[in-house]
C-alpha cells in the first residue's frame, strides 16, 4: 500500500495509548498498531534516539514514522 503525506500525518498525530502490553508491543484502539523504540550509545549514554514504528493491521511489515536523534558535541 502507498501512504500519502496526509496518511502519514494522521498516523503521527492520532492519539496513542500505552497499555501494559508486552514490553516491545503497544496497542491502540485496534485500528492501528505502533511500536516505540529507544536506542542509546554504549560509549556515550547521553547520545540516544527515539522512534515510532507503524505496524499495519492488514499487510505484512512495518515502517518508521519518525525518529528523533540527539547527540552531544564532544
């Protein structure tokens, strides 16, 4: 399926609820599936990134909707 810019904006802005689901998987009202992730540098703990992954209900696969990266200048 191809996603328009409007589709992506709607997925990013729609309300999301964090429940006590398994650690890696979070669910909303059942219309959409999302996963959040966090990565950090083993060498520099202050360097990290956070992301939001969309998991379509009606097709295989997933894709990253957004990723925020921080890095401290040394």
